[in-house]
C-alpha cells in the first residue's frame, strides 16, 4: 500500500469521528454580530486536547474587541513541530459566522445529517475546515510521520469583520510566521486570488419637519435616494473594468443596509446607509475610495440643505498570488484531481477573505478545503447551509497528501 493509500485509509477509518467533531463545532453558535466567540474557542481547544493537540489560547484584550464591535475573541494556535529544516505550513480556518437569518428548514445549530449532507450554519464555511485540517494533520502524523518542518493550526474568530483581530492580530503580535499557508476553502478550486472590499457608512443629514408642512424641512431620504442613484449608476460603469484573473469579472457595489427617519408623519432628518464596494486585484484601493467619496459629494451638492458624513468601516485589500505558492498549488491540484476525478483549476474568486493578511505579511498561501463544487451549492450565508460529507472526506485526504509531499525530506 502506498503512503497516499495509507493516509486515505486512516481518514476513512476515522471519518465517523471527524463528522462527530464537526457536529460538536457547529452546535456551539458563533453569530457575528454580536461576536461572542470565546466560548467556541474553549470548546474547540477541549476537543483538540482529546486528540493530544494542545491549543494555545490567545485572547484579544476585551477593550480592543469591544471597540471593534464584537464581544470576545480567543484565537487558537496548535503547533506540531517535526524536526529541524523544512517548511512551517499554517492551516487557517475561521469560526465566526454571520447569523442564521430566516427561512431554515433545519436547526441552524443542530448539525443534522440528511442524505449524506450536514445542515447548519458554518458547516460549509468554515468550521468544516476545522475538521478537515485537524484530521489531515492527525493522519499525517499517524502514517507519514514527517521528520522535518512543522504544521500549525490557526483557528481564528474575526473573518466576518475583516480579520484584523484574527490572523492579523496573531501576525502583528509575532505569534506566528509560517513559510506557507492553506486557508479554509469554499469550492473545489484552488483559489490563489480574491477581490478586495471597501465598506463605508454614509449618513445623510437634512432637517426634520412635520409632514403637513414639508417645505419647512429638508428631506434627508430624498437626499439619500439621489446619492444612491449616483452610486448605482457607477455599477454600469464598473462592468467596463474587467479583471485578467480567471474567476473574477469586474468591480461592483452593493448597498446592504439603510435606516432613518422617526415616523411616517415626519420629514426624515437623518438617513444612513452602508455600502460594500468589491475591488478587483488590479484596482488601487486608495483611488477606489477617493472616487466613491467624489461621487457622493457631487450628488449631495445637487440637493441644497443636505450634508453628508462618510465613515470607512472596512478596507480589505485583495489577495494576489505570491511567488512561492507554486508547491502548494501543485500538490493540491495533483491530489485534488486524483481524488475528485477531474482537473482542479487554480483561479480567483470575487469573495474577500482574511487570507490576504497572510499575503500582506509575505506568506504565500492558497484557499482550499472542504467546500462544495460552488459557493452557491453550499448555501453559505443563506438558509439551510449544508456540506456534502463526501466532500469533507475527500478534501481531508487531499490536504493530508499535500502536507505529506510538502514536508517530505
């Protein structure tokens, strides 16, 4: 039996245990907001200890977390050194998730298995890769028994807010400096690039008045609509800006939240909305932000009496392929094709992730894990998120094989 077959066999023999591990992780809610994620980290560390893995608990100071808009963050690092020489490879997955929302036909935190699929928030993105990464390392140590290099498991809790207090915090504090990294996946592809994201809050101020005498006020909602129309017009122009990265098309803008006014019989004096501007890897974030601010200012100037405040909420840079990621890409493609029976492309994605923070720290990385064929199939961030358990099994094997190659003497 080859080394690869032995790794596969170990994973098959322990797959029921891997599924139970994932169920236990899904059953601890990590809705962000509000972002009380320390309890999940404690539970994860407890479960890992049962496998003989000691998890370092790195709690972000409470004041820092509160100022950031969350309640608690404890990031975990499991270090598995195998010997001098060789590479240190980090495997990162995030435990924080968006709230379940409405429309579920299964308990979002029940981890129920139906027809070979596990249902629940974060089953696909990305608690599944807490499981795939953990069991890939367990298989590696049981079978391949590497004698050089190291693997680190990074289980972090700030992807939904941008990652600065997740991987960003670990890297800035000097708690880790891997040579290569693999981050949690969300499709069959090996992802080597992704979009950037600019999020802003725009507050439009007018003057409240009784609806019976609207001329005595300044309608902030009408001002906001005028600005929104100008922003939406930009989406047409963005379609002319195309990316050369396969899997990424063009920039786009979305307004995901709007609120304001006091009552139906009052001219609204204040309206606020939040926008999300996705940036292709070729764009300069400074220029993008300046252009958005220009469009808003010009539109506001067309509505006398309106004033506008603009607050940047998030600036996530795009992920670009770094020199040095070729061994990662090659190993994952080779074993992905062998186990999934089809070529595995290396490409970009229009999503943004906290993986970019490793890239900004000079660590070559890729995104690969137990995702479905497409993000859409997983229902990620939608009702009835689910994971095909055979995808979990195969992805665990791919990662174990790839680690074996990368750590071979």
